[in-house]
């Protein structure tokens, strides 16, 4: 866990170096939720957004804003030093940058999947993934086959997905207690601080090794969410995603040209009703079809 936090700290420092103070604060808020530094980060966040509002209203000139923003950046760097030391002595108490929503399809009758089963699954997953129990959340249990929607730290996603798909022996306790038929990564749980404005109910993500499928599933979507959609797509592109497939079959308001406008220059390919957004990388397209 300390290495994970150190990686997060490096990312935040990199954001500060790029001048993206807002995003660095948002990441810091996420990893400090359950630490003694929560109030410090909240205070920094309040200072920054108050400063930003003043600049937007013309109260602060740009040069004055930059001076104050640099002071906030220095305070963040000092807090990161404290957080680094804290992570060494309290490695299991820290949150991760992102939380991922995952669906597990479990063999059995949903009527048998009671509160005790939920707690058992939560406890076993926490143990196998080496996180504290409060970092694993059972969000929904869906009727039909037992489909359990859980939330786990992003950094543990690949470990869980690969272990289930390969029936990894290191996850023996999980497999002894639950027969998992399928695992699907659905989407990021966006923190309130992310300011995306896009409700995750509007889309699902199915992440595979080479690509991510985004399904826009609400036919009542309208043009007003276009800027927020663009933020989601750009966020995905800037991560280690080679290809993003956007499935628009349930959405009538948007066309390939409309999506192209939303994405402001990112190249698209049309294949059987799917629009391929490759952004920075467009490798291995032929392998998908």
C-alpha cells in the first residue's frame, strides 16, 4: 500500500508541475478522506475554489491569482510530505485515487444471498485484495442470477478481474465460498470533486485488456450533457486506454458528427453501429473486428 500512495503522490506532484492545481486537489481529497489530513485538504480546496471564483468575477488580476495559486501549490507539497510519512506508518488506512464499480455474477439463488452473505463477500474481498473492509462496498444485488455490484479501489481492479478470470489459487477463499461466473468492470464512481456533471447512470464501461466499451444507455440524454461527456472521454484517453468504443445504439440525439464535435478533433471510426474513439492511440484496430 505505501507504494500505491507514493505513486499517487508522484501523480499529484506531476500535476502541480504542469500547473493543474485543481486536479491535484481533487486527487488529494480522494486519498485523504480517512486520514488526519482530511480537514487540511478541505481547507486547501476551499481556499483554491474561493480564489478561482474571485478570479472569475474579476476581483483578482491574473498575476495576483498566480501568486496565490503558487502559495496553495506549496501548501499541497508540504502536506504531501506529511502524507508520505503517514502512509509508511499506517499503510492500510489510506484511500486510493479512484473507486471502480464492478459486477460479479455469482452462481446460486438470489434469495439465499442475504445480509450475512454480503458481509462475507465484503470481508473475503478485503482480505484477498489486502484493503480495509470499508474500502469494499456492496452497492446492489440484482435479481435473476446473483449479480452483485461492488465498489473497490481502482488499483485493485486488474488483480480482481484477472484472478477471477484465471481462477487464481491465491484467491482460494473467495472461490471456496462463491462460484463467480463472470466479472465485468462497469465504471468509475466519480467523486463529487470531479465536477464532471455527468451522472454515471447514463453510461457503463466494460474494460478489457485492450479496449474500453462505453455504452450510453439512457435514450433521454440530451445535448446539455455534451461538455460533461467530453470530460469523461478525455479523462479515459489520458489514462492507459488504447481504444475506446462508444456504443450509441440507445441514444438518438447524437450522431457521428455530433460525437466528433463533442470530442473536438478526436478521430472516429464507424463499424457496425459503433464509433471508435482512439484519440492519441489507434493501434491494433484490426484485432478487434
